[in-house]
């Protein structure tokens, strides 16, 4: 039943893919083209030339550079933000024998990246360097000779020139193609546009990924989260092992996966005996000191089989998992205590200590001004007072500084009550200025109102009077009475004095 269900699911997935919008994303450099806001040049001067006739382009002309040192063109694509803008039916020859996939885009699967320019006879033979960013290692080509001698190949009048393949993109992140001239000579390079086109994955693997509660979420300094991976159908009889490689993207320094840092891929191994047994992937956020805000990091699952003809698992992809990471570096003041709360007593009076630090790295020094409500005094190292200060710099902001708080022994009957201590920041850094954090301290009273203590009030917290006379007090009195049958013997005292 599981095998049949998996096959049914795969058929539905393929049917859905067959019906998706055929799309890709094209950036044209000329002002009459597509997505010009995604294009920039360091010279600020753009000269126009003959157009390229590669599939999908719209602008009437391309551009060329002059004597700028060096000419640099930058094309930027943010999948999920920049909507795919060129419908390319599956099977269109984009050049180099590459056929368009016709798949929907927005960063779900790997992409191929292409560049096109017009036929050229006067471009400097030194060519240009191309740098393509992606979730893996950046791709760098050097040099690409753009002088086609009028033939239009490669690139040019009749084709797109593929500069990278298998580029991984994550929605919401920006990626660039940077084209840098290797010469400052006139007409050092030309360009018409850059195209991102989704690449057809070799196989959609029948892999079952189950997230607890339907999502995966971790917090810096917090608990782990887990999900499970299993195969949806038994591997090919000729296959010995199927591997599912878990890779963190785009920033592997954000997660620990199965106990190892995210930069090291985790490999899950399945065979004919355990293919249906879920294997657990445990993720934990790395608690760094960077204030990044909440973010999502993706776990990609690349599937392969040691039998190259395994139709289901050889060179395949499985669904990816988005891990939401909750940042714990926020624009705030952190106050902690060894026992989670701070308590003092007027009897004594007694003191307690709590600790203060910043939860973020400030751009300038921060002064924390401390002020009590008069029920307590604080000491930050310069003596007890109702006010105090702590200084945090750009280097010690994450180091806890102690604050000693002491109860004020007044003559007012209040019972056990709270003293609120305010912490207010001042800084030349506007993001660090005017932060407020209150801390409540429990104060135990030692007064019993107008009449004071009753002479029979013997017991209370820590052996002190509690303003209540009850059987416990009489028991204390009786115990002393029985002990001191001769009231004036050594060790006996008059409890009623």
C-alpha cells in the first residue's frame, strides 16, 4: 500500500508540475528592456549598440562600455520578490544545446544562468570576467571573449550563452551576476541581458519528510527541533544504498544539524531493510552575538543511489525544509538572577544581587541609569544609593555586570511587597538610546503597624516575628517554659521582656 501511495503521490506531483506557469527571469540592460531597476553600471554612462536576438528579449538595443577602469555591470535577482517575467515554453533551445524546462520559478529548484550580447567585431579580445552568486560556492568565469567577429556565437544574435548551471536560490535573498571588463579599451565589453531559467531536476525522489507540528522552528539559546526522513518506496533491486544528503543553505553558520555544524553535510543512509524507517534530523540554532532578527534557513535534501540506473533515487531531489530561527539578540537590556528572582528583607536589612547586560552589540557606548522607588537601594560599585549607573562599551556589552540591592528598613507597615527598579539607557547610538527595563524585588517587611510586635509573636520567616500570634508562637513559648523550669537558670531568658 505504501508503494502504491508513493507512486500515486509522484504522479500527482508530476501532473502539477506539467500544469505550472512556464517562467524565467530576464534582466535587460537597455532602458527600454525588462527589469532595468535590477541593472547597474559603475560608469553611469551607457552607450547603446545593436540588439541581441536571443529568445525572450524585448529591448531594442544592447549596451557597450567605454574607457572606464574597469567597466562593471551588475545584474540582481531576488526570487520571490522579483516575479518571473518571461514565459519560455519547455523545449526551447536557449543555446549550448540547453532546452528550457518550462517550470515555474521563484527559487524552488536549481537554475541555469545565461548572458547574451549582439554580434561584435570591435570588442577587446581580453574579454570579461563573470561572477555568479548562489547558495553554494560562487561561480567565476575568466575570461569570456565577447568578440564574435560578427557571427553572433557564442551568445550574440541567435543564442543565450550559459555561464552557470545548477545554481541554488532561496526566496527573498538577492543574487547577482557581475560582468567586469578585463580591459579599459573602447568597447571593452558589451551586454544585452542576463537570464535565470529553472533547470529540470533529474528526478523528483519519493522521499517522505515529516515535520512535527507541520513546521520546524528553533531559537538561539533554546531547544532543538526535529523532523524525520524516510523513503517512500523500496530502492531498485540493484541498489545497495540510497543516500539523502542534508545541506544547510544559504548560511550554514546558523545551524547545528545532527550534532555537527551546518557547513558539514549530513548523510542519511537507507537500504532494503530500513528504507521505510524514519530517520531523525535534529536541528539546533547556533547562539551567536549578531543581531540578525528572525530568519529562515533552508535544509536541502539531495538524493542519490549507488546504482546509477535507479529510476527513483539516482541523482534526485527531495523536498526542502525551512527552519525558522528566532534571534535572541534584540534591542533590549537583559536582567538575570541566579534564582530567577531577587528577594531582600528589612530585617537586617539584607541584600541580594542580580546581573545586567545588553542583548546586542551597540554602535556606541551605552550607559544604564538605575533608579529605585525608595524601597531599596542599589550598589553598582560606588556605594549604596537610590540611583546608580553601569557602562557598557562595544567590547563588554555582552558581559554581565552585578548590581547589589538592599532593602530600606523603614517604620511603615507594608507586609511583603515589591520594589520596582528601573533601568534606562542613554547612548549616542540612536538604536541603543531610551531603552527601558524594570526589575521587581521582593521585600519582606519587619513592621507590624501602629502597635508594633506583640510580646507573644515569636515565630515567622527565618525565626523573625511575622505580626501574627498563633499556636506556633504558644508552642515556642511552651518549649522554652518546659526547658527553663527554673527561670533564672543559665541559658533561660524572659520571653516576655
